[in-house]
C-alpha cells in the first residue's frame, strides 16, 4: 500500500496546537495537498509561524456556539473535510453541521463547548466521556458522511493495537484463530479479566515550573479537563463484585466521583516494570470494553497515565490547593525523553503488553514540529484520515469499526519501536479493580474495601 494518496477537496483544521503543528508536514506529504486547500481556524496566534511556513490560510477566531455555523459555511462545502483538533469546541455541534452538508469529519477527542465540563457538575454524568460519546453516537445513520470520532493515539490507535495484542496472546497460548475473530469471544477464551491502557511520558524541557502554571507535552487544557475537571471512568468488568462508594453506573461504565488526579493504580510497562498511573477518564476505556462484551463476559478497562514530570508537578499543585492560571505546552524542540503507550492484557498467568515506545529525538528526526507524544497522535490521525477518505459514507465511526491492519500499516513508520512483551506481573489473584488501586497513606478508608460497596444495579444505574 502506498503511503501517499491525493485528496482534491478542501480541509478546514479547527485548532492548531502541538498536534496540529506536528500534523502539518505529514498532511501535505501524505495527501499531496496544495497550500490553497488548507485553512486553519484557531483561538490564538501561537501556531501562525508554522502554518505560514506551509502556506496555509491562517485565521484567529475562536469557534463559539454563536459563530461556528457561519464560519464553517465560509470554508467548507460538499466533499470537504473538517479536522477538529481543538478544545472547548463541541464535537456534537460540528458533526451535526457536517452531516446534512456531506462534509467529512475527524476529531481526536469528543469535546463539549467551553465550560461544558464545569457546567455539568450538578449532574456529574453529563460531563463524563460516556455521556458525551452517547450523544455523538446518536447522530449515526447509514449512508451519511463519515465522521471519525476520538482517533489519535489513545483513543484511536490503541484500539487497533488491542486487536493485535489479542491475536499475539492467542498465538502464544496456542488458541486457534478464526479468519475474522469475534474479539469479545477471543478475549473471554484467553481469560483476559483486566485491560490497562498504560502510558508513561518522561519528556521534560529542564525548566522550572512557574507558580500557577499548568505545563504539559501536549494540550495542557486537555489534560487539565480530563484529569481534574472530570471524574474517573472505568469500563466495568463482569467479574467485579463491588463498586466504589459513591460511584454511578452509566450503561456498563463506572463513573467515579473522584477526579483522575486523585486516584492512582498499579500497572506495568516494559521500560519501568510496575508503575503507578493516574486513573484518567478516556474514550477508549468505554469503546474497548464495549467491543469485548459478550453479554455474560466483559473485561475491566482502565487508562492509567504517568504524565511528564511537569504535568505531574502541575497536578500535585492542584491537589495541594494551588489553582492553575496559565497553561503551556512545552516546546517540542526543547524536550528530551520518551512516551511509551500500549495495551496491557492481564490474565490469571500474567500479562501481555503491546504498544509504542517513541523517543523525542527520533520524533523530531522523523517529522518536524513533533514531540514523541504529538507524533504518536499524528500517526493515528493520518491512518484514520486515509481510511475515511476511502470510506466516505459510513456515518459516525469509532476505531473499533475500522480496518485495523490498514490503519496500523500507515501509522507504523511514526511510532518508534512497536513491541510485544510478556510478564508474570499482576496485582492480585482475583484481578479485581480494587486490587490495583494504590491506597494513599492517611486515607480515610483502607484495605481491600477501599471505596467499595456491594453492587445494587437498580440503585446505581443512571
């Protein structure tokens, strides 16, 4: 398969932060674009120099509920593509606008309008990723323009890596494989009880963190929202016997009252072995758990993130009561370190990890304007865009419904080392959710009963 294809219509990129800037070189290279085909609308001037270097039309005007329809009308028509890489812009509104106009759509995260994460605090489930996903999936209809949602690295490529991991675990366990496996049945046959999307980001720029600043290697606002403003979410497994105190069940997803920055769990990565990660809400824990549900079987799926040192320090300051007033994405040209992200299939004999380890030096050498983190996301966008252009009438689509082999083949050159590693590590004999939880010293609850209460589905389902 050729790594290039021609897209002859227009592309409107909404937002141009670290991922948008890192995408620009590959966007022109992969789709043979002319500068006149690309317009960028963003909320600030920060990416103007990079955009102008590639000849893109650059407009500074934040999208709002009042102006988005008029702005999109100016720059998009039938057959064009809307690439939403922003924060604080409603995915639901943009997809609803694209659908009757036959405009293709892609984002890396399902977002609400500005203030949406805060305004829903009185009804907690309405600022959850589970709720946002439900609203967008409700827009799906057959023979509608394709709208790919939540497709970067994770969510996105991680769901394709999940399928590769299941196939590899089956080969190692000598389980027979059908030509087109039923993924849920395969996971059940393999005895997979828990799945961790485990990620470690070690990148740092060597600078001090100013008081009141929230810094990160990718969208600082994005991490602030999902780790601090939203509650943690878990794809809840069929083997679980208790739910955390105060939690809600929305469909088959556990919604916790604590933010991800206040909950840590044990996980495992090849570079570090056992590692603690924040239990962060993420789209893929919902969609992956749904993919692997048979009705009687379902694994518990968590995203466990060890962010870069600056972001970890920023979250620690929030927990200490110090508010964040400014947000900064570190200069990709100044950071050193790596991002390791993959899927950990945990079963009774141990676990299998499959994923990407990419160093910042290699990322910058492969594609300008990238850190390790941004290039992993960019790889997912490139693969999804190519698939979408070849499948333009599929309605609203998640990674789980797409051709994993095709997308991974396109993304692979930008992912550094993609490897599979087996380990005998696991957190407990029963592989229950609370066995992985880290119990903080001085916590009001203790032991295996941390946060837990007996399940009563009628009382906890929303």
